[in-house]
């Protein structure tokens, strides 16, 4: 099987890794040379942001120490607090843990002496960011939640924005995507109320990052572009980082020419801004682009340059993400043993820091790497672990979307009830007025009542039609959840309903069908031709599928037929008929008629065997691999359950078909 099962999947993997490098690599995504706010409390942080990633970080620390000396001499508590915070942020950026804790302890004591709860909130926020850069997720969340509570209690909206964004970053990394999205959107609302352009751009970019995680590239690109519009032209570093984010989405969308323009401009701005930290993050995006342009050697050089530039600034997650990009490029360059060793270390680090998204990305890459170095059992375990995390994240996203739809339905029902109550109140008013009118107005009142009744009847019918339409759309959404949009067949979710309707004690079987050399078709003729091939094959499979078997798109170029089957010969005959029909009839595509073949593996379980569906699918998968090993365009039957070891397909798509 090919090393990668589709260019689109490869692009999504690198988009997530590269965006993560940019987000994780900086103390904050916005490091403008010219601060956009004059808030005296925020000023130390803004100045520190500008200097930590500069070409002379030692000068930034020296300036902070001089400022602290002057503040101590002045005896002014506010100046001292600002100076301590300034130097603390400089040292947080350089991950100088012990020195930072000493400063934060002094800030905490000063806040206690001066009875300033918002000063304590600033301390807690800084402690949370330091813990995050050390990889202590639990400690970071605890500090940031305490800071958020204080800032809300004392109406510090500017501080609330910063803490909401920092806390939501941690929730995103833990896979709580919608919870993180809510936090960033709340921060965006507050930033717009305060007209704080720095935090508006910050929040917009964070929202775009979450849509990247959900593979929803259109809104991701829209939010990133809105953030870029907010950043002024003189903020060179900020614009460089935002252009790098935009390039990542363009790469994932296969828009390589615009992506090259974005990357080149980002590098130019980062160099003009003399900011090696930002330049390191942009080089990581350049590595992704070079890989997409089929230049793996140059891509590896770019990511190693990125790692070297960020060595003095990177926190725990920044190091993890950039090493993960490097591991992927080692794999692309055929250096699989090095990649396997690197991934093993990174997996331990991701689990230690409870970084679920990074763990998923590591496991996704680890499967094919371990397979390439000859460790199929370990590769299978990695793919199973990836699938478990992927299901967990997809389940969370699906549940949130269903909840949003239900909330919309409930809101419309309430609005309808309120409208009906208002109409009833109008009727009561008309009735009272009619009693007070004289006889000559009685007919007019009756006419008005009739018109009102007709209006209510029309309204009632319209609302019934609206409710029926909402129900129809809800049903359509439920159908879409179990239907593959490309082929019209069921998707993996449809298998659950099939399993519930057919007891495992009944005779049942399945066929796994894989399109031979499908990656070559995509690479040679493009994805539209590949999609056309899948659609035609799906129609042929559907026409041939007898009841009670059900045809599904299993993932990528694979199809599954499953259901109750009385005898294994039925499966064998059906498999051979499908194979011969597909091989005999070329497929008309925009690139011309293509001869396509399939390999098929099938497995059958007798009535009363009690064999689980998962076991049956593994045996069919093993038979499919035997068909591939036999030269493709072949049908193979699986061994009976328990008859011996089975071969497991570890290079198949690890996500369900969209």
C-alpha cells in the first residue's frame, strides 16, 4: 500500500503541525514593534513581547533590570509592580523558570501588602503562562482560572481578554475545541467593546486556529484575513506571523502559488523586524510549503533552521511541535529509523503534558513510520490509539453541532409561542372594545375580528409549515451523518445501525474492496478524476449488492459490503462478479476512459459462532492484503476465525470518509 493515502490528508496533517508551531512558538501571536494600546497595566507585557523575540534578548533583560532598580529606588508600589511584571515576562519568554518564580513571588507579596486583587490576577496569569510553557497543563489551567475569576469579579475586561485567550489555548490542546471556541469568541466580543486592536487580532487568529483543527478551512482563512486587516502596516512581526497562518490554510487547500507569495512576504517582514523568534516560526511554515512542492530535502533543512533559531525562546510545546514536523520530514526523506526514535520521545512528552491534539498528530505519523521500519505490531497499536483519540474528538464536535441545532429549534418554538400569545392578547382587547362600541360599530368590529381570525389561521399554517421544514432539515442532517457525500453510500457511522439490526449469533459476512493504484490515478490525473472513479465504482457496487447486504464507503478508496449472509459461497460469487465487472468496463472520466481494477477480501461467520463484527472485519482486512500481495485485481477469502494469525491493514485511512 502507498506510504500516504492521499495528498489532501497529507496537507491537513502539515497544516495542523505548522499552525501549532506558530501558535506555540511565541509568547503570544501578536508581538508588534509599536504597541497598539497605551493601557498602563498592559504596557509592561506589550514591551516585553516586543523585546523577548528581538535580535538582542540580553538587552531586553538588561533594560528590565535597570527599570526594576529605578522602581525600587522610587518607593512607588505601582511602578515596582509594573517593573517586576516587565522583567517576569522577559524571563518567561526565555523560559528562565527559577528567576521568573522569584519575581512572581515578590509580585504576589506586593499585591498582598497593597491589598490589590487585580495585581494578584496579573501574577496568576503570568504563572499560568509559565506553567504552560513548561508543559504543566493542569497547573496552567488552575492559575489561569483563578486569574479569570478575579478579573471578572473586579471588572478588569482588558485582563479578562488576555486570560480567556490563554485559557482557551490550553482547552484547544486538550481537544475541547468548542469550549475553546466559546472562550476566544467571548474574548473577541470584549476586545471589540474596548476597541483593543491588539486583542481583536489575537482573538480572531485564535478562532481561525480552532477551525483549522476542525479541518474547516474556509472560515479559518476568513478569520485569519480579518486579523491581518486589523494589524497596522508598521507591525511587521505581527503581519509576518499572520501571513504564515494564512499560507498554511492555502497550502492545505492546494493553493501553492498564493501560499508561496504569503511565505515569501512573511520571511521578508520577519527579517525587517529583526525578530529571530518570528523568523523561526515562519521557517517552519516554509518547510511545509517545500514539502508540498516535492522538495523534501530543502524542507528538512528549513525546519532544522527553524529549530535552531527558536532554541533560546521555545517552550515545551514549541519544541515538541517543531520536532514533530522534523520527524515527518525525516519520514518523507526515507530516514524512517530516525523518525521512529524521534516520535517515541515526542509521544511520551505529549502524554506528560496532556496535549491531546499533539498526541493525535504523533500517533497518526507513527503508524506508517513504524510500518516502514518493520514493526507492524507497534504500528497497529499506534493506529488504534489514533483512532480512539480521533473518535473522541469527532464525538465532541458532533455532539456540539447537534446541541446547536436543538437550541435553534427550541428558540424558534419559543418565538412561535410568544407570537401566538401576543395574538391571543390582541383578540381579548378586540372583544372588550366590541362590547363598549355602539350598535352601528358592531358590524365593523365583527369584520375586524374576522380579519384577525384569518390572519391567525394564515400565521398558524405558516408556522406549521416552518416546523415541518425544520423537521425535514433535521432528518436530512441525520441522514447526512451516516452518508458519504461523494458516493451517496453509507459511511462508517452507518455500520453501527447495521450491527444493531443483525445479532452476532446470526450468519453474517463482509467484503472489503480496495481500488488498485488509486493514488497513482489521483497523482496523474487529479482529484476530480479520482472522485469520478470512486463514484462510478460505488454505483456498480450498489447495483450488484443484494439484500440484506449493505454497501458502505469505508474510507479513502475502500468500500465495505456487510450484512446477513447464509453461505460463504455467496460472498465469493459476489466478490468475483464485482471484480470482473469493474475490470471489464473502463470508466469514462474528464481525462478519458480509464481501466480500473479492484482487490477484494471477504470473510464469513457461521450462525451461532458469536464472532464479533470487529473480528470479522479484521479477517476481511487480512484477506484484502493477501489479494494485494497476490498482484491486485484478485479476490481472496479470509481464514476462519481462530485458524491462524491475520495480516492487518495498517496503511489504510485512519479517519472515516467525509
